[in-house]
């Protein structure tokens, strides 16, 4: 078992799995994982390639049968997906639509196939910001518009839970911003969203909770804020003379702190209280600092720290 950060869990979880495992031959693609996703939250689902994210999502959707372990989705057991799939919307591996049909026509086809009310089509186009382009053919849509239409399709059954696998894959910054704003709006409506993404800056910006996988195991699950505030802050010092950087590293290490040079600045693992004494020590050594700031690691920095081989 790993040393995982962990926080108190909600009494009413949208997703709850215990000791969930999926084995292919001699390899565990998902290895005895346990986590919960509280209702009404956006939960980021992150990990390196091959960590087991997609396999886990497929188990949650009833597409793959677990080898061992138990779990529930919206209070119903994983072994009976027919009991919960009607309340779950999903966008897996990108949307697939008829290129020559309009966005509205594509949604109407899906509404007919799923026996969903057709009057939801324009409501959803409006909700995802595509009402003014509803009559345009799908092949004329930008990548961001295509992803938003895919999310609209996932919302057709009026789900309580939305599962998205890499919804910002291939999008430019404008498209990413569109999807981020949409997910924030959906969470405001009380929808639970599980979103897998390799864009950790986006996950940090939108997620309430986080599940982090590595080699098929859960490395962390809990509140995103709890993970980030638990990380050791960094004091970042710059000087106008690059030759002084090595001396600054020496001053910091002599004070018992880890330090290294990153992008022409010295990064010191220490809290804000060390900054004042460090500034005095640098001045006493004849070094004038051009800047001295403190920062906590981003989710991306924390992710690479926790998932590195070291």
C-alpha cells in the first residue's frame, strides 16, 4: 500500500469502489483501487499513460467486468449497470456524429434512438453554447464545438453523473476554455462530473476532488485543495548576477534546506518564514536579490513529484 493523502468522504457518493481490480493475463491493469467521488462535485481523474484510468472508466460504465472488488455508481452495484446507466452520461474517446447533419439533427437522431424528449435538443444546444450554430453541419464545427456537442449528447438522458475521458484532447486554448467554463456551469447545476485529462492545469482550475493513479494503483484521492496545501512551499530567489546563484544554493543548504537552480533562479524547499532570514544571509554575503517570492507547487508539479520513479 502507498502512503496516500486522504480526507473525509461524503456519506452520499456518486461513485464508490473498494479493492477494484482488472487483470489481463498476468498483469493488473487496475490493481486493488479504492476511492469515492462525492455527489455534486467535479472530480479530476489523472495519471500517466497506462495508469489504468480508461480501464477504470470502462468498468464504471459496465463495458468491462472487474476481476475482483466491489463498487457502486449512484448507489447501484457495478454488477448491475442496467440499474444506473440510464442516469449516467459519458463521452469516451471523442464524439462521433454524422458529418453532413447539423448539430441539431445529430442530437435528434440520438434522442430518437434513446427515446429521449426532442424538446431537450434545443435546451442542450443552448446549455453548451451552440444554439446559434445548431443548424450548421457538424463538419463545419471547430474542435471545441465538436466536444461541446459531444457533451450535449452525453446530457440527453438528464444524467446525475457525467463521465468524460479527455474532453479537451486536441483542443486549442480557446476550445479548452470553452469546455472548462461549461464543466463549471454543469457542476453549478448539481451534476457530478468525473473528468479524465492530461491537462493538469485545467484539472487544478476546475476540480473539487482528485483521484490520482500510477501503475494501476491509487496514489491519492481526496480534495484537490487538500493535496496542494499539503505540499511543501518553495522560496524562489533571483539575482541580477547569475554567478551568485551557486552561492545562494550554498547559503540555503548550509541552513538545512534543499535548494537547486531552476531557470536562472534558486528554488528552496522552505516556508515563507525562511525568506526573511535568507534575504539577510544573502545581503551579508554581498548578494543583492532582485526578487524573492514564495509559492506552493502546482498540481502539475505535485503530480510529477508523486509519480516520478524517485
